[in-house]
C-alpha cells in the first residue's frame, strides 16, 4: 500500500509532543572479581561504564556503498539492530549491578544516571546516522533517474519501510529497558529506611522521568526531521527535480522576519488531534504520613480509601474511552463528522486532568501514592497507543 505524503503512520503522529516526562551503561566487566558479598562497588561500575562508553564512541560509522540502494538499506537495518542490542545488553548489566537489595541499589545508584546519559548519546548518534544515510539513499535514487514514477516511488517506499521499522524497533528496545529499570529501582526502594524513602523515591522518579522524556523528544524530533526530508524529496522527484540538495534548499524554512507584520493565514484545515500532555505522576509524599488523613474516612487494611480508589478507577476508565476515540479519529476518512465529539473530548480531558491532579492533596497514604503512580503509568502506556 502506498503511503500518503504528509501523513506519517499513526504510531508517530506527534499527538503527544508534551509527553510525560515518564527506561546500560555497562558493556563488559573490567575483569576484576566481584566482592564476596555480591555487591558491585560504585567504583567498579563506574569503570565498566567508562569502558562501555569508550567502546561505543569508537564504533565505526556505518559501512555501505552510497551508490547501491540495497547496501544503504542493509546499513540502516544493521545500525538499528546494533543500537537496540547495545541498550538491551547494557540494561541487563546495570540490573545485575543494582542487585536485589536496597544496599546494592545505594552502592550502584550512580550507574543509573550514567546509563541514562549514555543511552541518550547513543540515540542521538543513531538518528544522525539515519539522516545521513537517508540523504545518500535519495541521491542514489536520483542518480538512477526519476523518469519512471513506479520505479523511484517504490525505491523511496522501500527506504521508508526499512527506516521506520528500525526507528520503531529501537524505540521498543530503549522503552523496555527504561521500564524494567524503573520497576527494579521502585522495588528496591521499598526496603529503604522510613526516613529516607520519600526523598530517595522522588530522586529516582525524577531522574527516570527526565531521562524518558529526553529520549522520547530525541526520537520524535528525529522521526519528524527524516520524514520531512523524505516527504520533500518525494515531492521534488514528482515535479521532475533530481538534485536532492536543491530540493531541500528550496524547502528549507525561511528565517522569520520580526520587523514585518504577520500576513493573515489561510483558514485552518480540519485540525489534527492536538498535543495532549500526559498526567504528571506525582512524586512520593515529602514525608510518610504518620496518621490517617481523615478521621471521618478510616484507612482500610490495604491502605487505600474506597473514595480514592473509586476516583482513580473512574479516571482510568475515561482514558480508555478517550484512547478509543482518538484512534478512531486518527483513522477516520471523514473527521468533519467527528469534530463535535472531538471538541467534547478535549473539554472532558481538561476537566479530568484538573480533578486527577486535585487527588494528590498531600494526605495520601504510601499505598495511595503508589497506586496513584501505577494508574498514571498505565494511562501513559494507553496514550502511547495513539502515537
């Protein structure tokens, strides 16, 4: 099936540009025996991290014949597979270093930050390589001539499919790694001393949230950039232009003129689903509550008040309905008929967000704070289905 220029696949629609800032670093052991206690020292982990980072930075640029389309496509696939394997292997080594206790987490916690920063550098390097290979591929197609539409259109579609698959596979790899890392850290922190739990959990979650958001932003920007290049080149070839550099130069955005008044724009077309910020997962309470939040509503054995649980379930049910609608909206051939419902959902979304944020009023029990975070994470995963 031919892809329509200007309409990327639904997985990559930038519906979630404000996505919640809602998961290694080690490539190989240094050769030194682990301590008898089984706890990896922070120094050993840092040394291994440096070795892994140096190894990655020395990895040669992708080798391919820029005059051969199949060679370039093979290089795109190879780069994506190598990057995915790297983040998976480093994640496994990091989880091993973190161990299965709070003590091992504390001893090696610094390695988590190194993994986050290293994986972002790897992602940026991969996306830059994809962009460079896309230009070589498009120039190679142009060199073969654009007289026959079916030939060059099929060639461009081949690149799109291979590149898009590579982007998606790498996204899944780092997203899974980050998720597993978050789960492990969250579990290990359950054994933290009472006085340290709140601060340590907040630090862990903030680091995870910032890192995940940074990775998603890099992914989203890179996907949009390469897709825009693909789209511009397709239009250029369709118009008979074969100079890729000239095509891209002609389509490059012009600098904004701040001294000239803005020219009224044409009436807006039917809107794409607007960017919807995901709900922020609040950090753990500043201090664990020592008393019940309200005498009129006693805390049950599981630590979660019925009214709070009901509110959370209602909130999650709304987002099930919201996601189903947004998927139908994105796939509809006639969104005009759905605009009224779309507007209604946006209003309901804003109200739901306001009510949800009000739930975290500082009186949550530890169990409620954890439940609050779990529901938010599940909603984030559901909203990702609309991307």
